[in-house]
């Protein structure tokens, strides 16, 4: 069986407070984007669990979230047979796009379907949350306000069909845990829930990502990408998640000739 895990961007990202469990409460909007990996799961021909990857380097084998998803289900479903997982990566990793989380969540869903495990939605949500704070979003996969650690989701209507988005990734891998250590949590004067329903033209001055200040100070090239987005007519531009991808929202009808530095990942996608 084959499926196509997609990525997401964050529209705004506020870090509100540090919790007693060491995590942080956040506020953001997750918005699904049609850039996809390819995930195939088949029964293992030699009765051994296997993972193969192609495309963009998917990180260390032992840390792969697809494998972790398999073993998470295997604990509760010992009848789950060995499988061969093949993952073709097109979504950059460590880029704030949630590609690894999406791969993991799609693995859960595909295993559930392929082997008729009959896992109810709430239990599947629980498994996804154990794999990562943003994993449950990919079960919904519609624009959503996210709070808590990112798992409290409120589906929203956010019509952006008149826009297109430019994603640029400079190939920098951001360590989320390290970046979080430098963030000072605070409640903003105006919530993302209020701002997101305003005209997109107002987002530039109000919709912020708390991680930009820290990340841009370490990687000024990323700040320059955002500035260039606005120079070339972006209605709104921001870093997504904890980085390192920067995106710009442009009017769909605009003919933009954006200069791309060699070696950068660049993708235009309709919203």
C-alpha cells in the first residue's frame, strides 16, 4: 500500500508558557501544504522489519519516526507482522515543515488500514501524540488553530485560494530542543486566533513567530530570505515552526521572478 504524507506551515507561533512537564504551551495555526513524501508499506518478504529510504536524506535509521510508529503499534498489537517500509523523501528535514511527523502519522494510519487493526480515531490520536506534539494534526490535515503542546486542535475556515506560497529552505537543520531553551515564554497582547481572521494584508505587522528572533540571530541568511520575500511583493512572509524554512504568501495572479541561491530548496505551491 502506498500513501503520500504532506507537510504543513505555521501561521504565527507564540510560546505562551513552560509547563511542569518540561514542555511548552503554544498557540499557532497549522496549515497543510501539498508537498508530499511517498510512503509504501508491504509485508516483509523475509519476515524481518525493514526500512529503506530514497530522495532527501531522512536522518539516522534508528531515529526514523516511521519505525517508531511501527514499534509503538507492535506493543499493543503483537499480531502485527513484520513489514518493509520504503520512504521517498521530498520534504526537507529539520525545516519546520513537519515532514517527519507526517510520515509517522501516515505510517500509523496505513498500518491500521492494511492490517485491519480497527483502531478507533481517539486511540489513533493518542498514538500519534506519543510520537510528536504536531503528529495528531496530520490526522485532521485541515487548517486548524493549535494549542497545548500543539495537540489541541480547532478546525477553522481559512480561505486562501487567491494566494500562492513560495517555500525556501537553505539546507540548515535546526535543533528544536536547543532553540526552545533560548525562548522566553509570554502571552501576546493579541492572540493568533484574533489575528488570523483579519485580512492577510494585516498579518505582516501582527502575526509573529516567536522563534524568528533566536533563529535569525544565529542564521542571518534566513532573515535575508524573509526580507527578500517582502521586497519581491509578498503579502506576508515568515519562518515556519522552529525553522529553517521561510515562506512567502503572494497574490496568485502575480508573476514573481524570485532569485534563488544555488543549493537552496525552492517550491511554489497554490494555497
